[in-house]
């Protein structure tokens, strides 16, 4: 009824019943289309579940295999080496001054742009660039001293 009054208030009175019927039919069709799409996705996701499984914590995403192009290496030696490098990076990050660490993490791990980082840190964009540059150089130096070359 609101659509009719908002969009067709200027139409003659004899056309209003026909317009109202069309608006009502379209609204009903839209509702059933949305319901069909939602039930399709629910049905597809429920197909991942197990009929005999009584576990309420079932996550269908856990049933999917990992992608081959993911960041985690398949070789256990490479996984161990990657874990060691991540540990060294975390140690190096902890040794950075607070503002440099904050700028680095917001820019490169949270993937904020310079303006968003400046707003979050309460400083100018130039300060963010300076802090990030100093953090990157300091991290590179610390990691190089530990034998890590990225």
C-alpha cells in the first residue's frame, strides 16, 4: 500500500486498483524468489552434514579440503621453518617502538590504507608513512641479523 501511495499518488483513481494488484503480485513473487534462494543454500549446506552425527558444533567448512595454493606448505619441514620465521617476526615486532608497531600492524596486517591508519592512530598521513618506513627498515635489520632473508 505504501508503494502505491509513494509512487502513484498522481495517477487517476480508476487505475489505482490495477496498480495495487500488480504491486502486490510483484511483492509476493519477490518474497517467494528470496525464500527459494535461501532454502537452496540451506539445503546445499546441510548436505555436508552427517545423518548419524549428533554433534551440534558441526561446521560444514571443516569438511572441505584445503586449497592446494594456500599459504601453508604441505611439507612438515617447511611448516616448521615457516612457524620459526613467524615467531622471529613476532619477536621483532615486540621490540619495535609502540607507534611504529601500531602503524606497521594497521597498514600491513589489518590492510588499512594510509588515511584510515592515520585516523585510527590520531596522527597525520605523513606520520603514518614515516612510522611504517622506520618499522619496515628496523624489522628488516632485526630479521637479517637473525639470518632471515625475505
